[in-house]
């Protein structure tokens, strides 16, 4: 998931429904998993996720991870497109028109 030069990620309001099903402790565990994934770009191994006591945490993580991956792919594609546009010289300069009247 980790993208170059990216130091943030999106959280969607509809994901709140997933988190609301968890206790505060479980939500904290989920949040730590999400932050770790966003920062390191690697999902917890199956051994680690198997140790997560609540299957709800695992399900919520997988659902949120899917949207994070999708957003990361869109971000990378946008960066690539912007780079290609920049190689073309960028936006043409605007022509200036002299509106001063003689006289």
C-alpha cells in the first residue's frame, strides 16, 4: 500500500459502521493495524492476524485495507499521469494582452 512521498491516507465515514461494532479496545487494536499498514506498506502476516482475538477486527481490517489499496493505486496512477504531463512542458503560458489605450 505504501506510496512514495505519501504521508496520509483516507478514512471513509461508511467505515465507521465497521468500527462501531467493536469495543474501544478492539477499535484501538484495529487502528494500530491500519496505521502500521499505511506506514509500512505491509499487511500483518497471517500468523499475526490469526492471533487477533476478535474475528470482527480481522474482517474490519480487510475491508478497510481494500479501500486503502484502491486509493493508493489511484494516487499512484495520478502521480504517474502528472509526471507525464510535466515531461510535456506543463501548461502553456497565458498570452498577455495590453489593454492600455494610447493617448
